[in-house]
C-alpha cells in the first residue's frame, strides 16, 4: 500500500493546488487534488454539487475521495479545504506527512477576492471566511506535521519553505 509523500491541507484559496504542483515537480513525483477527483468523477463543478445536493452530499463524496487518494497516491496530495471536518479523515491523516498552509483573512481577500464560485462564501464572504477558519483552524493544526504561513510569499517561496519544513530534497 502506498502513501502520499506530502499531504497539503488549508483553507480555500491558500494555494494548495499551485504549491502542490510545484512540490510534485521539484520532487519528481505525481500531483493529485481530491477536489479535482470529485469534479472529474461527478462531471460537474463542486459548486453545482453543493447547490443540487447540499453540503452533506458533497462531504460524503469528499470523504471517499480522500480515503481513496490516501491509499493509492504516492506523490503530493492536496485536500479540499473542508476535508478535515470529518473525524474519520482526520484519523486517516494520522501518521502522514501533512503540511497546513495557513493565511490570514486579508491575504484570502487579496488572493481569491472571496468570489461567488466558493459556495460557502456566497454571502458576506469576509465574515464567512473568518467563521470557517475559526471552525477549522484547530482541525488543520491537529492533523498537521508542520505549518507553513503563505502570507506575503510567492508560490515558489512557499514551496521552498515546505521542502525545508519537511526536510525533503528536490529530485
């Protein structure tokens, strides 16, 4: 059974996909994103799943997607922002090399514009983001092996900080 080399967690818009792809390139391994897996399997955007079936239906798909990816991917794996909400998922992350990419609300606004494509941020995005982070920060910290702040850093700088933090050498 394989396990990911690095698992990235953190809020939406923190750069898990961008940094994950850079890490995979530098380490000479594959990259996988559980949100992309869900979109591919369902043939529709995550926002559509939320609207059509609700958050609980999406979370069930997400839980299965994470379980499958953790068991079958040996490269860099990025999880959706809410994946850590599930206790079973947090249990599966125990013993993994998990990097929590963190950022503050001002950085989130700057990066994402907190746009409507984020279904959980459709109304009063700044307030919603703060509330999501209050609910999730301790969960990200619980599963993390290391925390890497992304505020004011380029994706390349974050990638280097992650490699240094987990003490992995580039391929």
